[in-house]
């Protein structure tokens, strides 16, 4: 698994030790079959300076993926959440503050003007799927390269959702800082230091969601697939069978109860 794919599907914000282990495994795998390179890597095992250079060089591809992702989140979030319809900086700040409260921005059916959203639809805001489509389903991107068989992007793993939620949150925090939707003053850094805890928090939130409401968790993933088919022709061709999103009364009540009892991270 490449560094970009590992960052998207497994761990967007790993610890330094995890970085070193994963990057070194990738390097060793890439050198398999070449005796000279394998022997050279064995010699470098105890040369920490050279090993760190190789690890950092390998890991930069995940950093590039994260930078691209948060840039697309900053570009798309204003339209996805209706921020472009606001006239003043004060309105933008007030709206972003509301969206960030209790992770409202993750819910479906958000009405920014009325300040309403559907509490029974956590993790069902279309902005998440739109960001995934923009970043990973465009021409020559990783989801396309994986093909139809065992394409993990179609499963919407928790790590991917947590990473995209973190990117959108980062964009909203930037707009909140000065009420502007463009410019350097509206940018919050998306780095290990600033977003490792938030990423872990979202993964924990999804894990609790899955454990407490497994039925609705599956329905949420089905809804994401349906949305992806509508926004990505390539994904649509891989998902030939149309799944219909049906949420029965019991599932809705279950989700609502979970949503009110779940501890907040932000």
C-alpha cells in the first residue's frame, strides 16, 4: 500500500514511530527482488541519519495528499454549506461557529439560514462524500487506480471519513478566524501537531457510532455510496447495482438516541 493510500485508508495522522515502521516496510517491499538494494538497506539499518532521510522522503507523499485534501476542503466547503450566500464577515463567523458546535457540520439536511439540521443523520452530510469524490475519484487518482475489485474507497473506512471530517473542520475553523472565505488569514494549518488529536477523536466517534448503532452505521455507508454514484461517473460504473437508502422508524429512533448520548469532542 502506497503512502498516499495508507494515509487515506488507514492512518492520516500516525505517530513518529508508526511513520518510521510503515515507511521502512514500504521501502523494503519496493526493493524486493533486487539483491543489491536489499543488501544496501540492510547496511543502512544502523545508520540512523540515512535511514531518517529515506523515511522522510517516503513519507512526504502522505503529506502531499493531506495538503491537497485540505485545499479542496477550503475550496468546496463554502458552497457545500451555503457560506457563499452570506454577505458579511460577521455572518460567516456566526455560521461557522454554529456548524462547528457539536459537529453539526457532519449531519444531513443542514439549513444554515434556519439553523436547523437532522439529528438522526450523523455523518450523512453530503460534503464528506463530495470531498472524497473531489480528492480520490478524479482522473488518475487512487480510487480509480484501485479498480473494481476490492476497492477500499467504496467501503468508506472510518479512517477516510475521519480524515475528511478533520479537513472540513480545519476549513471551517479557518473561515471562523476572520470571517473571510479566501486568503491566507483564513487558513488553519493541517499538520500532525494541529490535527492528530482531532483525527483520533473522529475515529473514536465513528467507532462508538458503529458499536452503539450498527444497523444505522451500515445504512449510513449505503447512503454514502448512493451519493457517490450521483457525483462520480467512475464510481457509478463500479457500483452497478443501485442500493436504496431505507431508514425504518426503529433505526431513526436508535440513531437519535445515540446522537443525544454520545460525548462530544469539540
